[in-house]
């Protein structure tokens, strides 16, 4: 069985969470979703279009970094 891989967006989010000392659970609560749904977004199983702007805002990421990934 193949190991699931994070999307490029997921990799950036995970690194930023580490930098901020924040957990996925805390991020999920901050943007109003479950940790399971956040995980599906980070692994590309869900588009997350509703939550991605909130994730970018909460983690103070540069939205221009993600326009190339879409």
C-alpha cells in the first residue's frame, strides 16, 4: 500500500504549524472545522476551498505563494 503524501500546500502548512508551535487540532478549531477534515485538505482528499483562505490568514502565510500551486 502506498503512503499518502501531503500536497504542496499541506507541506507548507505543516512546516508553518511547527514554526508557530501550533497543532493541527488548534488550527482546525481556529478555522471552524474538524482535525480530520483539515487532514483531508492537507493530503488533497478534499479541495478545502472554503477553508484555505482562513488557513492562510491564521498562519500568516503569503497567498501569492499558493497561486502557483492551484
